[in-house]
C-alpha cells in the first residue's frame, strides 16, 4: 500500500493595501467639493482656464495669489503631484522595504516645501526690488496654472491605482508631458507679460536662471546622489 505525501510549500504573499490611497483621494475630492460649494462662479471660471482668459482677467485683478480658493486648490495640487511621484517611486523601486504611507508623506513634504520655499524667495525678491505688484501677478498666474494641472493629474492617478498598472514607457511619457505642460504654462505667462519682460531683459534672464532653472537642477542633483 502506497501512501503519497503531498508537501505544500508556504509562499508569502505581499498585499499592498490601497486604503490609505483611497482616503487620500477622497480628501482631494472633498477639498474640490468645498471649493466648488464656497466659490461656484470662480470654480467655473477656473475650469475654463485653457479655453478662456476670463479667470485671469477678472479673478486675477487683485492678484491675490493666496486667496482661500487658491490655497484649497493648492492642497489638491499637492496631493495629485505627490501621488503621481509616489506611483513612479513604487514602480521603479518595487523592492523597497519602506512603509508606503511614510514614503508618500516624505514625497508630499519635500514637494510642498520645495514649492513654498520657491514662492517665498520670489516674494522676497519682489519686495527687495519693489516689484511686489508684478511678482504677485506672476505668482497668481503660475499658481493657477499649476493647480489646474494638478486637477487634471488626478485622472491618470485614479486609473493607475484602480484600473491599469502603468508601464515604464507610460510613466516616462506622463512625466514628459507634465514637464512640457509646466513649460507651456510659463510661456503663456511670459507672453502675457511680454511688454514688461521686453523692457527688463537682463532681470528676466537673471530671474529665469536663478529661480526657474537652478532650483530644478539642484533638486535633480539631490535626488540622483
């Protein structure tokens, strides 16, 4: 009589919980709901930012870059960008033993600090050279475009988290589009302020090198060390 013994080898299965991502996205959509409820007309104008100049012309007259509307949308922008960067990190460093929530918080903190520090430097320079009005107008436009890009980025993040696992090519393409979109938004702003820039080429080039190019080079060097 033969007795067959079946030996089963236990295989560890790593399941990544999406609960914290879901809560993060719910928080972003909750902020959007608050913005839409508190500022319905402003939000409607904001959604037509690319097709109409109404938001910049009428809503930006007082150049309130730190209007509550912009601040709330900045947090949506922060969540959106940080989640995308987390997905990129998680794709290329799958074997990382770091806690996913901890990684996301670090990314969000680093990105938020970088953006706020950059805005702070621009405000200081504007104050030193008595260019507060121009700098406030520039910051208002730039923050508005970045917030709009952040809003759009929620769509691919939702798809990548719940529906489709991205490939390296898709992530590189998305990051490339993101970079080009940011450059395009800056070109739009510079075009709207062409008269001012034409009369101050030296200061514009100095600003461009010091505050629009150098910070990203430094950030890239820090990341790739």
